[in-house]
C-alpha cells in the first residue's frame, strides 16, 4: 500500500512539474502586440519613397533657380532637404524603424512643407521679377516631367513594398502558428485536452488564408487587406489570436488541475484556483465585448493584465506550487 502511495505521489509530482513548465509567463506588451518584424528591405523601400519626393522637390527648385536668379533663396531649402535625407539614410543603415518614423514625421515632412511654401512665395513674385511666359511654360513642363518620374518611382516602390509587407506578415504568422502547433502536440502527448487550442489555430489559419488570397494583387488591394486582417490587435478585423491561444492553453491546464484541487484541503490552492478561473472567465467576457475589433479604453489590460491572462497564469502557478508543497509535506508525514 505504501509503495502504491509513493508511486501515485511520484506521478503527481511529475505531472505538477510539467504543468509548471506549460503555464506561460506573460508580459503584456510583448504577447498582446500585433507582431511586426523590422525588415531592413521595408525600411529601404520607405526611404526610396522619401528620396523620390526629395528628388522631385529639389529638382523643381533647381530648375526655378537656374531660370529665375532672383529665386536663389530656394537653395536653403535644397540644402536642408539634402542634409535631412542623409540623416534619414543613417536610420536605414542602423535599421532603426522608430527613429526613421520619428525623423520623417518631425523633420522631413516639415522640410517638404517649408520647401513648398517657399516655392509658392517665389512664384508669386514672378510678375514683379519680370519672368517671361516662355520661362513659366518651360518650368511648367519641367514640373510635369518631374512629377511623372516621381509618380513612376512611387508606383514601383509601393508595389515592392506592399508585396514585401504581405510576405513578411504571412511568414511571421505561419511561424507563430507552427510554434503553437508544437505546443499543442507536446501537450496532447501528455494527455491534455487541446481541442480549445486547435479551434484557435483554425481561426489563425483563416486569417493567413485571407492574406494569402491577395498575393500577386495590386498594391492598393494588398494594403487594404493588411489593414483589414491581423492575428493580433489593430486591424478592422482583429482576431486577438495571441490572447485566444494563451487563454485556451491556460484553460487546458486548469482542467488538468481540477481533480487535484478538488481533493486538496489547502485553502490557498482552492482560492488561487477559483481566482484563476475567474480571471479566465473575465477574459472570455472582454473578448466577446471586443468582438474582433481593436481594443479600446482598458480592454487590453483587462485581457492581458492582473485580472486577465497574467493573473490567471500567476494563480495557476500558485496552485501548482501549493499542490507540490502538499505532496512534499505528505511524504514527510508518512516518513
């Protein structure tokens, strides 16, 4: 009989050790994010678009100065944009996506706006400067040619950019799905109910299939799809897959623990287990309210925070540690 009790205890300890490994530790900002890798090619293509804008703007200002000497003030704008572009290239070289975004917004965009304003001011002086109609016509023709070249470059770059963004997104999502398929296989092999996680996987695969359906399409169609569908949060249809999968995983762990908790007399274990399931039920309620929209207000914290997945994870760990302690104490008492 004692031997049988020891065998049962050994099995339970092994099971609790496995459970401790399976229960994830959450960092909300990492887990809840709509994953987006920083692809150096994407940053380079975005730079190419800004460079095309600079070539167009500086080219037109150069034409004006060559034909209208009084407009030499535009050289300051040309110098500013040229210098700013060199700085922007540094962010590309270091693959600094955040720095790139900030510099475009706070430096490059104002520089282009200032250049446009300076061009407008000088053109308003053309009559006073006795600029001939022939010169004006030549400038108009040059402007149209530069604009055509600019639009051609933008169209080409945007086509590459859209295709690359789509490919990156699909590859990223497929990696996530494969990783979680491995989690499912591992837990299934240990006797867990993985049906909830499998259902979530089907939701994730449906999103990937929609993205794959626009491969080879025009840039506008691709970008509209990228804005419309995502596994995480922020698109018109936000699957919230990451939250759904981790919730299903924790529910599976909870179900595995339930019989052991029922047989335990440890009040801390029972309380933590009840709190874990309250947290998981709260996540279900919040996700139902969100209904595949982007999070608003405190919804993200309600799903991922101390009263959501993070809380449920911690409470389940408390349950596991409590059950392990009970088994250890039982072993000591039975000598």
